[in-house]
């Protein structure tokens, strides 16, 4: 073989090798494509799914994300964890009509239920588990996973837009009540009766979120310029918050802070808004001659607008009196789907933002002054090939004859109401999985 032939062979080999590496890299990119990101009920955990599996991380530090569990089950598009317990509700594209409730630490499937249509969403708290289909809702008792009520013939809901309060006293379910307008239905899942019907918006609903206490619900329409907060007691409007004056937007998420005093909103724009829900926003009917407030020019304008409300067109008055963002984050991810959440981490309120690329950004939030939020740290949720050694997660199963008895005790423990005193949901043993094996 001549030198030139050898060089050609070497070049061909290098080209083939590089092409193989590039193909392998593309394949890896495909397998790590993010399919969903969700937070649990009290924003102490984030779940991220890819085409090759899903992972759970605990949100208890600004320095690092603590890995909890990793599954290599492909095509999962729903993975809802119950607070900080080992209970997770899973639905995959390969069997989109079947819900599986699993104990991820023991590696066991507790029960499975099949429905007549594709499952659009799953929500749960310590009392109820709700399965949303396109035109029906199934309410389960979480102690034994029996279906206790079915709401049929709901308006078409292909996106699975529902919200379930995490409070046991106000255990409400919210869902769209009309296919063309922004009518909102509030259903009491304990007494199994309609609570209130709220004409929330003129256009169709795009986002819903209960406050932690379940006494308020925030809504946004497909137009996305105004966010409203209503009382779940009588449906009265408590707050009207303006995200923007001219620009419409697709609202992707709404999130209350654990104390219920702040509300965050993410959309397809480059800004995340945080609103402060204080009593001043309610006091729009200020009388002329009232003493000036300490809010500077904006407070002065609000006072003057309120005093002249009888002379200005109602649309002008409503627009000027709407609450503006207390704090915000500007990012360069315009057009990408973002999910926001407010969480207490090490006794400080933090703003969390996730995007379709699998990044979680953690920001500080000044609860006194507001303004621009500062980035603390950025995490890549899908870069690690493995989160934990499965041998450390999956425990040896008990004898088959003892499994049903053990599950019965787990169901009762999972549904117990936590004490009213200071309580941390960090112990998996506090709320173990629930339900019987279903055929």
C-alpha cells in the first residue's frame, strides 16, 4: 500500500468515525428531550420527564438539587408526586388510558385504573385524586382509590386544564365550565357538590391555580393581558392584575407563594411577573379628599383616578386601577414554554423558572421592595445520565402474602392530615403510597 492510499484510508476512517459520533450525539439529544416539567403540591419537588425516563428532585437548597428518584421508563408524560411521599401517579404514551399509582422507593405498583379515553391530567392531595379526560373528570378517594364521583359531559378540555386545592378544609376542584367563554366551575370534592360558578373572563380560560389555603383561585384567559383572583367562597373578584397593556400573551403557569401573598405568572413573552396581593389593591374605591398615600406618583394617580371614577369611561378606570407587577424577571427565551413557581427554600422566598430545554433557574425575590429579581443559580435537570443507583432506591419486597395487608396500612397513613403545628414534609414515611390493587 502506498503512502497516499494509506492517508486516504485514514481520512475515510476519521470521516466515518466523526459521522458516527455526530449521529450518536444527535441520538443522545433526542433521548434527553424534555417532555414535561411539573412541581408537586407545595413546590418542594420538581419532576422532569424525557423520552427515555423521568426524574424527581427535592428543592431544599440554593446550592444543588437533591436527586430523589430516576426511572428509565420511556414515554411517560405524567408523573405527579404526592407532596414528599414515595407515591407517584404515572401515565405513559404507550398506555395513555391507564393510570398507575406506584411506590417508587419499593419499586412496586400499588394499583392501576383504565379509562375510556386518553388521560389529560392527574391531580392529587391527601384526600382526593382527580383524573381528567377530555370530556369527563373522575374523583377517587385516595385512601382506597375507589371512584367516588364522576363529572361527565364537561366542555372539551384537550389540554387537561384543571386545578385541585391542596388544602383538606377547602378541598376544591376547578375546571372550565364553557367551551367558548371563561366560565369557571368550582366543585367541592369532599361534599361532592358544585361550589360556585364564576364568569371569570370573556375569552376561554388558559390557566388556573388555587392558593395554598384553597380560599382563592387565580385565572387567566387566552388573551393573557389580565389575571384575576376570585374568592372560592362566593365567587367575588378580589384582585385584577395587569400583565401588559397592549401585548397579548399565552399564559403558561400561575403560582401562589406558600403564604398566599404573592402570585407569579409565566407566559410566552420574555418577562416573568410577580404580583403582591396586599390590601391596597382591594381599596380601589378611594373617596375624593382622602389623605394622600405614601406610594409616590403612582399612588397619587391611583387616588385621582379613583376619585374621578364617576366621570371616566369604565374601561379606562378599570385599566388604570389594575394592579401592576411587584417584581419581575427578564429572560431571552421569548416564545419558549416556561413554568414558574414560588417556593420557600431555607426560609427565603425564591422564584423558580423552568423551560423546555430542561433548565431550572432560581432567583431571589425581595418581598419588601420588589423590582428585578437576581439570579442565584441555574441547574440543568437532564444532563446527568443517572440520578441514583437503583440498588439504593428499590428495596427488597416483602413476601407476597403480606403485601395487601401492608398496602392497607399505607393507605390509611397517606391520607392522614398533618398536624397544624410546624411540619416538614421531608420524611417519606409520613405519607407513604395508597390504594389497593385494581383489576
